[in-house]
């Protein structure tokens, strides 16, 4: 078994075609086919199923490529480390989330830790379903999502159908966030009742306004004012909260830890827990079933869990969780 053969397997698995892989590798089709067949004989298992439409991984092939992909990534990082003089990135990490501030803090810390040897960090913002697609398509290594408990069962089923795994991190109370122009900002209470919000417009993501989670306000018995702000940008949400009397349906994150040593938009906002809510939020991370995570991904997961550990707890433990109280 050679590193060259492993590289060939990864390319064929990625393209699903001996022809296309051979072209990408600047090889003849016969040379590539022979190299892979020799490897299959050596390991004693077929890695690919071959048919008229191309090739696909066997069950053994899925497991085999999940291991060798991680090996190849780490070899590439090692090679870059040895060649520090060039402009390559020694460490790479990609993540998608719903724009969580704590994740930005962690990514900033990773940059400080690894920038001397080179680091490439890709941090994308999107909603829950698109994050799952980004992880499934290998656009990103990890996804971090917040799921309301009433939708959890159906969301986890969708993940399983995409061959993704769901790892819960923390259970959070439902809350609303307001800015100084909202009278609730000056409330003496740390909680707010649903009927107190009927005077104020909500600012929300587009997928909450008309997507699969659009009935969350009804489930929480939140009255909807005649006016509302709809956006696809978290920064717009912050701007609206600062400029108007609107509120944002949020979760009770450990905000005081979030701001420690790092100024944020949350510094000028206030978050109040929603009284008498039977629904809660769950923070979780997701990955592909066949993925072997990089060391830097493990570090990010550890940091996120540490961030929540002092303030929240889970009744259910990873790797999988199902909420028996979901509707």
C-alpha cells in the first residue's frame, strides 16, 4: 500500500468515475484502474463497485476512505509544516453555524494560537437545514446548530437520511433579546410573559417567517404584531434591535461568558427569559457519519462544550438524542 494509491482512491471516490479521476490525476485510465485493483487485492476487500454508470464505494470502501482521508489531510498539514517558508496554510478548519458569537470568539483564539505556522479558517453562517447540507456535501467539516425541542425529532431524522450524526451540547431556555429603545429593556424582571410582547414587532430570519419553523410563535403563544422585520442577516438583526423597539426570539446563552475579553453587539442588548415556556433550545454539533475529524475540529468541539459546561446541562447524552416530549 502506497500513499500514491491512497490518493488515487480518494480522487475516484470524490469524482465517482475512473475516467474523470484519471484525467484529474493526469494518468491513463488503465494505470489508475490497475493501481486500485492491486490495492484491493492487497487489502482483501473491494473498495469500489463498478457498473456502466461509473463507480461507487462499497461498505468497506466507505470505512476505508474515511480513514485514509484523515491520513491524507494530516500528511498535507505535516508537509506544509516542514515547508514553513512558503505561504501555505498548515492548519485548515471549516465550520458552518447560525452565526453564533461564541464560535467567532473560538475561531479568533485559534487564529492567535496557530497564525505563526499558518492557519486557514472558513466560518459560514446559514440556517439549520442549509448547515446540514453543507456538512453532507463536505463543504465544511463541522456544523453547529440550535434546534427548538418541538422540531428536534424531525430534524434528527433528516440528518440520519443525509448520513449525518447529531451530538447535543447543551439545553437552553427560550428567551427574547431587546435593545435600549424597547421599554422591556428597562424591565425590573429577568423574565417576560408572552402577552407582554403583543405591542412590539419581531425581527426574524426569513426561514422563521415562512419556512418549516414558521409556527414557532404560535407554539410559544407569542402574539405577532402587525409589523415585523424579516432578514437573512444576523448583523441586520442586531441593527434593528439597536434602532427600534422590536424583539428577537433567542435562547438564554451564557452571555456574560460570551463578552469576557471580547466586545460584542450583545453588550448593548438585554435578554429576558420567556416565562412558562415548555419548549427549550438545544445546541448541538453535526458531522458526517464517515468523517474522521481533524485535531483542530476536536479542539473547537472541546472549546464549545467548555463554553456551555458551567451554565447548562443535558438530560440526554451524545452521540444521539431523541426528545420524547416533541410534538
